C-alpha cells in the first residue's frame, strides 16, 4: 500500500466513537418512532391544539436526547419524558410566549382538529372537551394523566410533582365541574328522567 | 366512587381518547429532534467556557427613554473595585471551573443571614433557631417586616395562593386570597400582594391589618408582583408605588398602583418590570420570542443603561449597584444559568449548568449587596448556595436529599431586614 501507514490507534478510536454515536442515535430513533404518536396525543390533550402539541413534544424529545444515556441507563424513559412534557407545558414563560404567538389562523387550524363523531355521540365528546379546555392548566394535566393515560393517583402525583392528596382533590373538582356543566349530555338518564 | 362517577370517568376517558385521535402518526424525525437539541445545548452551554471573563453587554442609548419615572441625582456610583469575597469556608470542597454551575462539592460557609423556610412549615431564623409556622397551608413565599411581622403566602391543594399575616407576638390573621408573588419595600416597612381580582393589598408596620391599596389593576390571565417602592406606605405622607405585571392574552403590561391612581407603567417599554429602586434604576424584559428574551436596565441619570439578550435581568442588589441575571430563555423545571452584571453592563460572571451536573435553581434572593442565595438542585439533592459577585460559591445550607420538583427551601423576599 502506498502512502503513510495509518495510525491504527487513533483511527480506531474515531471509528469506535462514531459507531457508538450511530448506535445511540439508532436506539433513540427507535424510541422516538415508537413513542411519538402516543406523546403527541397526550400533548394535544394538554395544549388543545396541534401546533403547540407538536412543539411541546419536539421540545421534550430534544431534552430527552440530551440526557439519553443517563435516562436510558436508569430504565425510566417513559416517566422521564412524560415529566418533561408536563413540566414544559406548565412553564409560565412558555405559556406567555405561546400566547403571543397565537394568531387568527389558530381559529382556522382548530376547526380542522375536530374529530369525526359517530352519530350516536350526539355532541357528547364536544361537550366534555369544552369543559376540559376550561380547566386550569394543572387540573387539566391531572385529568389527562388520570383519565386518558389511566395512571394511578400515585403515578400522576409523581409525574406532576404534587401530593396524592392534591391529585385526588383536583380530579374530584374536575369531575364535579364536568358533572355540573355537562350534566345533560354526560348523563342521558338524567335527561330521560327530566322528560318524564 | 359512585356508579355515577364510574359512568362519568368512563365517558371522560372515551371522549379524551376520541379527541386525541386527531393526532395520528408522527410529525418529525430524529434530524429535527437533534436540531432542537443542538439549539438547547447552545443556549445552555454557549458561554460556559468563557463565563468567568467579564464581557460588555450591548450598550444602547437610552436618551429616548429619559421619561423614565423616578430619575434622580442620587443614583449609586459605579463599582470601581472588586466586591468583597465570601466569608471563609468552614470545610473542604472546591470551586467548579469558571463558568460552570456545578454545586456537587462546594465548601460550606455560614448559614443564611436572611430567614428561610423548610418543608413549608419550619422557619429558620437568622440566629439559627427554628420555629414552627402556624399557617394552615405550606408556605410558598414570605416577607419579614421591620417590626417582626411575617407576611406568609401559602398554597392550598387547589393551587390557589393565600396570605396569612402573623404579627411579632405570633397572632395569626385569617387567610386572604392572593395571586402568587409578594413584594416588600427596601426598608421592609411594608409588603404588598395582589388579589386575583386585581386589587393590591398592603400590610405595613403601622397597620394592624392589610389594607386595599389604590384601584384594582385589570384581572389578567396572570398577575405577578413587580417592585414596591417608597416609605411610609399607607401613612399620611404616602408616595409609594406598587408595580403589578399583568399578562392578558398577547398583551403583557406592567401597571403602577399608587394613591394617585392605577395606570399602565409605559416608561421604558417594559413587558415585565422585574425590579426598580427609588433612585430611578429599573430592570425588566422588553422583548419575548420563542427562543429567548431581551432585558434592559434603565439608569435614569448617570448610567446610560444597557440591554442584553444573553440573560434575563431579574433584580437589583440592595444597594442598587449590581444586577442578578438568569437565562434569557426560561424553560422547564428551573434555571441552569446564573450571572451578574454591574450598572454599566459589564458581566461579572456567568455560570452555566452542564450535561453532567444537570443543576438548576428556581429563583434567587439577594442576601446582601454582593451575595445572592439560591436553592439549587443537583443529583437528587437540594442545597442553598451562596453566590458572590466574584463568582465564588459555597453552601449556606448543605445538600439534603430531595425530588427535583419539590424544592424544600423558601427564602424570604427582599433580602436583609434593616436593623438585623
């Protein structure tokens, strides 16, 4: 072979690092592909619109990427990324900035977000969603984690960094609000009884 | 749980699942995530390697802002010599590299010289003694008045804030509703907060109970206390000003409340007024974007003032000579950057967390003219760290185990009480 002999040690080290980085990225990409759809759905329920949901999830994944080695070793990736998601969403500054970014186009975009309803739904989903959207931000997070993610009270408390008692009281309060404000739709039997 | 509740939660789960289905598939790939991560890393780390070197912030002429309220001739002179270092450490430990916010192994210094609360219920007094706090809910913030009165702000299970005033004899008054945030005058002769309906309330040393102050500010999406200026507030010579930052949809605006009325505080073009002094200095942010913010100091006289988009200018030292700063972009769980400026825009230091340290702090309070105290989380532990204007750090309270989302420490607002 012509030319200087290759410095085997240095070249190997570089190749090893590159290989390790590629393996790490492949690992992360697999997790990203597997978990992104479900996190986007959770983020949508937290934010109430598609744009903010995508932004929130991308931000959460970026932070996860920066801590990937540590978090992966601890085996608690799902909990970690969910906690980032909720904390990001609850951040005061982020809320202030996001409010400033919203434009009149949001109304158009949100109209595209309406899900298809089966005929038997009779507007029930919209009624519940309207109520959920008016809940205070942290109460809404409790509702999403408890009744969408179907986490236990203890799991919800751990993700939100609040006490189990607070989870209980906020969930109870949210249910009471739902019951009060959407009672006709949520309890068809009540309507039937009223009609008699 | 009743059968009715079962129906309700089943319906709720079904409705949320149905609604979430509008988000299907994926929206971005690894390349976008890595790009966002690079951007985050740049923000966190960019100046870490040069953090200890003083840098001059962008000086902007503020002549156009000369209408700033309160300009006077008695503003402090610029600092001409190195501020005093921290006190001697009492054990081993070492300073992290310049520019790095790593509090894993600091020397231990003296206990805080301002009061602080642990676990929301125990007051640590300046003499080292502890007292149980009689409030109904855990303390989230508090101010100490010069006559020994404590103004406790607490948070209930519903996430609402309350004020409970305890006089020096230990008599506790009934809770009053409040928004989060508390402000105290520099002489600690009065503290102020704002009720959710926008009404500012003041507890002063000359009063037996809190009094409504001025007309209400608009009740926005979010009300945050700004500075509280003046002396003898509530008294016959009242010339005090209470600033409240009102965030309404797409329109953040500070308001000023005084006995003369309540009006938008437009001088300086602040979106959020963070701090001010009677001598005419003020800091706050003037621009917000998705990737950061710009903050400004208004000098009012000798100082031109300056603007920086590298940090958020958060508060002025008790003597009004230094400015504490944290990240220009506030995200997630807390601040990974702490910095200090002088009034001419010279950056005295700039410490950043690292990927290894993963340290952060929720906020900091001035302990004296050249030191701040900050509860800092790192590696499963919380400590109160004293940071000096020469950038040296030490534990004021050594690390204790804790959760990252459960800061056990609450520092009194407004720094040292005169006469302590």
